């Protein structure tokens, strides 16, 4: 019975979450067309709403740990579900993402992604995708802010493993910007697929930045070690047996 009730609460939470996305889009889009700052206001308002309603509707509290960057950096984060996107976006002032190309055409999301300067990448064309990503970042297609990338290229379930892609290292090397690794345990409570949202404490933790200048292989090793070790620790804290 308790499981069924939590599932029902989760369903209501998801429905209202997407309804609020539509409501905020109606309100903010005319303003965002006039001034880009309103696009960021809309996104931050929505992310705060999702975090707040998750806390009291399904018992899923959220917490940001570490120092959220506010300057020009690359944020390389573990990606387990939509919630880590929500949390990172809520924590930094000018978020923009390296995202898969198909999201450009998503209603509401696509427009706001364009407006805040996200960079769309065709994941099926590896070499060309990296070249295009760098060209867009360097040409100004990606506006100043915190550039967020998921080094594994996709959502990876809690406790699952997937290799890290070289694109993050190339971005780090070519932009000359510091890289801030981010670990998370959100996948323990909010899975990649399905309706159920479990109560608990979801955490995104920003780790000390990796300054420019490392060799590519050294950077990739340090990045993966930091993110995986940090995420495993957070998942163990959430009660999941992982990385042992």
C-alpha cells in the first residue's frame, strides 16, 4: 500500500512539474524574446519550483554541496536523471549545456536552450561533433557562463558504469578554462526511466576545480577519478551498496 501511495504521489508530482513548465513558458517567453536575462529567470524559477515541490510532494529533498562556480568554467558532471540537470542549473547564474542535437526541437526546452546559449551536438558523428562543439563555443554561439557537459555523454543509472568520452578533455584543453567536476547520487531516488520518485536526500556536490594546463590523459584520469569516487560516496551515503 505504501509503495502504491508513493507511486501516486510521484505521478501527481510529475504532472504538475510539466504543467508548471508550460505555465512559466507562457509567462516568461514574451519577456525572454525581448531580453535574454528573462530566459535565465524563467529557468531558475522553474528549477527552484521543481526542487521545492519534490521536497514536500514526494519527500525528496535536495542539497548542493561545495562551491558552485559563478565565473567562466566548464562543469563536468555525472548525469543520472533529469534531477541533476535541475539542481546544477539552479545553483549557477548562467548555465548552458552541451546537449544532444535532438533537444533543439523539443517544445519549450528547445527555445530556452537556444536563448541561453546551449551548444547542440550530433552524438552519432563523433569527430565532427567535437569539431562543431569547439567551433560553436569559440565563435560565441555559446554565450558567457558556466558550460555544463556530461563526460559520459548520456544518463548513467546509479551504480552503472560507462566510459568517459574524450570530448570533455578536448573542451578543457581548447577553451583554457578551469573544469569543475560535479558528483551526484540523484539516480538513487529519481531513476532514468519510470514514474516512481523515492524519498531521501539527493545531492549534487561540486569538487575543487581542475585548473588549465594538464595533459589530456592526466586530465581525463583526474576527472573520472574525482567524479566516480565522489558519486560513489554520495550513493553509499544514500544507502546504496556501490563501489566496494
